């Protein structure tokens, strides 16, 4: 348990079929009330006609 912060899990945000020329956008949504708040960040990859989105953080 002492080494848990050393664990790295690589994440694939865009599939391999997307080239380096793909357009990448970050979309952030947030909401709040008097008692709580929430935020999420999505990444959208566009490569020609193909579009892929994935959750980055929440």
C-alpha cells in the first residue's frame, strides 16, 4: 500500500486509427449548488469523418 502512488496506468485517449493531424478539443462541464459541486472533462478527437470522445476526469 505504501507504493500505491507509484502505480502508473497508461491511458489511450484517442484510438490508434487517429493520426497526428486529428483535431482535438477539450470540453469542460461544471455545476454547483450550496452543498456540492461537480466537474467533468471530455476530450473529443476528430479525424475526417470519424469522431471519438472519452472522459478525461470527473
